[in-house]
């Protein structure tokens, strides 16, 4: 990830009042959990998805891609901005044996805002990505990083409770419940 790409994206989305949050490896980087992010993953409120596309298309190259299984995200767009791969998702969905897990992004009063060279970058909650990484094939290592961080810093119970109200595979439900129980101790 080039920091300059994130700065341009943040400036454009913020100045156009887009409801967005940074997730994935770039979010983990802000939390100090990884040394080098792979790309930029943005979640936007579903109602802002088309406007986001219009704005980001002016910053870089858009490439039409279909989400690959197990993803069934309602709005998905891929861009290359200043040499950095950028994925934008609205109403993210992951299909699994028990159904579909959906994450509708909405910034709230507890959203962590990080300054990056004077530009505000809203970070998605680690708890949301803990669940997402548990559902994504081959990403359990990132879920482990988040879980260790949550043990040190605490959790947002509201985000994990929201996840438990959705269909989840038994093993994911058990791990989320265990994380909540450990947080109580």
C-alpha cells in the first residue's frame, strides 16, 4: 500500500461526506498488527457505493471484477490508484455452510478515527474483521492477531453481539463467544 493513495482516497471521500471505513490489512497496519499492508480495503455504506465509484474512478483505474466465492458482496469495485490495489465493498457478504454473513458498514460514535498526515481515516472495528477473517478461507492467522490484540486492549461487545445475531458456522460462533467470555474475565 502506498500511503499517498490512502491519503488521496481519504481526502476525496471525506470532502464528499461518504460514510466509509478502512478495513483489511491496512486497518491492521494502523493498529500495529502487521508491518506491511497488502492493499486498501474500504467498506462504504450501501447508499454511498455508486458515489464512491464516481469519485474513485477519477483517482485511478477501475477494473470490473466479480466477487469470488465465498464472497457475495452486493457492491464490489476494484481500482488501482497510484499503483495500489483498492477494493471497495458495500454490504459485504460471505457465504458459508450456515447461510450468508453480511456486514453493512455504518460509522458510529465509537468509530476510531486515525490521523494520517492531517487527514482523518476512519478505521473499521477490529471485531468486525475478527469475524470476517474467521469466515475467509486461509485468513485465520489474521483473526489470531486480532484476538491477541483484543485480549490486550478489550473488545467492542456490541460488534461481536451483532455478529452472533447472524448465521455463522458452529466453529466461528464458538470462537466469537469465547472471545466475549474471555473479555469478561
